[in-house]
């Protein structure tokens, strides 16, 4: 799937809103083709990663979402790091809360 920046952001927000509503990890999103949906598999199960790697930018710091930090992998710390920690401890309420916050992150 060839993604525009706008489509990548739209899918990103939809994916994370779903995670926030259900408390399920993004790999289980029903729109992924491997789950019977219409969205093909993407790098890191992320429309933004897929978009960024397929453009001339090709690097995580070029992600079109402002993750609120300046690290090499902008989503690795901050909210996404908190989400991963909640996932590994099976803290579903925290996963839902953080996923909702991620879905609302501003564009750069």
C-alpha cells in the first residue's frame, strides 16, 4: 500500500483509537489483512513507520507525528515506552489511557 502522509496519519490515529477503546495491542487491529481486514502488513505494525521508510526521509526522526522527544527513535521513549511497559505488565487500563493519548499526538 502506497501511503501519503495524510493517509498514514489517518490510519495511525484510527489504529491507536481502537487500541485505546479495546485495550488490545495494535497487532490485533481487525483492519490488518492478516486479521481479515483491508490494511496490508506494515513495518512495526505502524502506518507512520511504513510511510517514513518508504519516503526519501527513511528514518525514525522524520516521523510526521511529534512524539515529544528528540531521541533517535522518537516513539521509543515517552508515551510509547509507557505503553510497552503497560503491555508487558498486562496493565490494560494504562494501555487504554496511553493509547488514547498516542492517538491524539500532534503532527510536526
